[in-house]
């Protein structure tokens, strides 16, 4: 395996760019290839079988181009297909799961609310995570929430309405943390925070994923030796406009994360 190959990133659309931006900051000399499966988004309201097949074909595409490691920058695809990917490929495969353990381990008092797609929260993987760390948590499947991000509606009245309906049942309770269990939701941080008390923490998994990726690359001696700035190739299964959107949103993500 050559250390000059790029690191592959994969998501159903825009969401994984938040994680790519976080990783690029830590690994400025690496090359990246980002695959956004916009033509088939959203994943979170599809069946596990469908998402597993979409994930496999996206990753096959990336491996044909050549990658030295893969980040599945999508909680939904990770919950549906990470096992099959790890069985098939021998390069490092890093997945993402909602940061419920972090929320549990750092909780002071009050509720933990987990926002994630319907498919993520229905998965076996999530059930076992919840069994271990869900004592004070409530799961809020959020169908349709990622679509606001894909439409770049990060602060519309319709989004505000969606969020206030979602949090309404908990308005009289203390909410210690909200777990952003879908990579798209990182782009909605401000809108989500505006519906919650100031003390509520918004938690994501970007830091853990970046550290895990660096650990695996280091262990397998796959970190690039390059000393010139790395770059990103972006591929979208959607129309040309979607690919342009991914380039544009990556710049936004780099200024945010
Ligand atoms: N960004 C994805 C996640 O982290 C999935 C969004 C979707 O396609 O429904 O779960």
C-alpha cells in the first residue's frame, strides 16, 4: 500500500465535509478524495440493505481510483455497512457513531438528547451503544433534518419550526447535551443551539474520528512524507451543480471546523 495514495471519504452528500475539514486541519500534507452520493441521498430513510449496497458501490469506486484508508463520514452508512467493509478491505476503515459515550462520560446532570437518522437509531450497532451509555439519554430520530442542509437552509423559518417541535417535549427539563449523530447536523449547530439553554453542550464525533484515523495511519506507516500542501478531489453522483455545491461547502466547513 503506497503512502502517496489519497485518503477516501464517503457520505451521502454534504455532511461528511464537516469531518473532512476537521481532518484536513490535522493532516495538511495529505491528499483526499471525497465521494458524495448526492444522487441517492438521503440514506437515513432507506432500508439497511439499500444503504449497505450504496455504500459498497461507492467504496468500490473509491478503491478503483486507489485509496490508502477510508473514512465513512456518515453515521447511517457506518451503522449499516461498516462490518461488510472491514471484511472486504484490508486498508484502515474508520467509521463514525453518535458521540453518546462522550456525552455519558462527561455528563454533569440532566438529559442527553441524541439526534440521528431513523436508520441509524434502528440499527443493532446503535442499540448496543445505547444499552451501554443511554441511561440518561433520549433518542430523537430526525427524518428530513438532513434535507435542510442539502438545500443549504441553515437558518430558515421552516428549520426553526422543525427544531422547536423536536425539542418542545423537553422544554421544562434540564438538557445537559445534544449529540449530533449525523454529520449533516454539524452545519445546523447555530440553529440547534438557538433552541436550547446556553449551558447545553452540542457534541459530535469529529475529534475522535480524526484521532483514530491518525492512529491507524501511523501504526501502518501510511502517513504521507509529502511536504507540499495536500489537496482534495471531489466526486458527486449528483448533477454538476451538486459537485459545485460540495466544493463551495467544503470552503465553508474549513472556516467552521
Ligand atoms: N450524513 C449522514 C449521517 O451521518 C446521513 C444523512 C442521510 O443521508 O440521511 O448519518
